[in-house]
C-alpha cells in the first residue's frame, strides 16, 4: 500500500476534528484548505458565534486550525 499523502493526512485530521467537535453547538462545518506556508494544509472551522469559536482547538494532528465566525447557517 502506498504512503499517505499530505492531503490524506489533512482529511484524516478533518475527520478527527469533526469527531471532537460533534457535540459543540454552533459548529457549522469543517474543511481542509491551504495553510499559511505554501504547500501545506490547514483545517477551517465555520462557527455561528464567538462562544462556539472558544471550543475549537488551535491545532489538530499537527495542522493549524482557522476559525471563521460566519453567523447562523440555515437551509433554503
């Protein structure tokens, strides 16, 4: 089996963070995006308010976590 790529590791970290935040009210979504350093990845967490943001860690599995307060999200 081939070695995990950096993207594979980022997706695994996304899943780990999603599990850790599953009970936090106000977490709207978690994604993988570009990190601060070119060629790296970061996890992005969309939350509804600053209270939810306080529950999000600064890093997960060695990846930076960036929090965006986006407000309440609802379906159309």
